[in-house]
C-alpha cells in the first residue's frame, strides 16, 4: 500500500505542477496582450492629434480658441471654436498665432482638450 500511496502522491504532484505551468502560461499571455493593447492605444492617441492655430487664450477661465483641421475622433469638420482645457496650466506656453497639435474629447456637453503641444 505504501508504494501505491507514493505513486499517487507523485501523480498528484505532477498534475499540480502541470496546472501551475498552464496557469502561468495563460497569465503571461494575458499580460503580454495587455501590454500590446496599451502600446496600440498610445499609438492611436498620437494619431488622433489635430492640427490647429491658436486664435485666443482665456487662461483665467481655462479656455482656448483654435482654428482647427478636421477632428477625426469626433467626426467634426475643420472650423474655429472655443475649447475647454482639461487643466488651466495647459495654457502656459501657448501664444496667439501659434501652430499646435491637440487631442480633444467630449466630457458631457463640453469639448475638452486633454493634450496640447506646439506643432513641429
């Protein structure tokens, strides 16, 4: 009986190791997939930048007027309009007439600039 008990214990141990390896493999694949998705999302966000020219800055109220090209992620044609800045500090360094690239998202009824940078 002792021999059978050891044999059974060895089989359970091998089975447990196999299951652990399978779980580890699945976890690694999930993590790798999440990393790839994050990289793709960042690349997509970079592609969603819209070109524009600053027409007016209202730093006190956290707003900027931009004459912009088509905003692809919002399916909006080019025009001149006022945008809310996500953070008033984003107005720092902006100047009237400056060419910019920016990303805007709908937040409720407001179009909010989540990222803005000087155009290169």
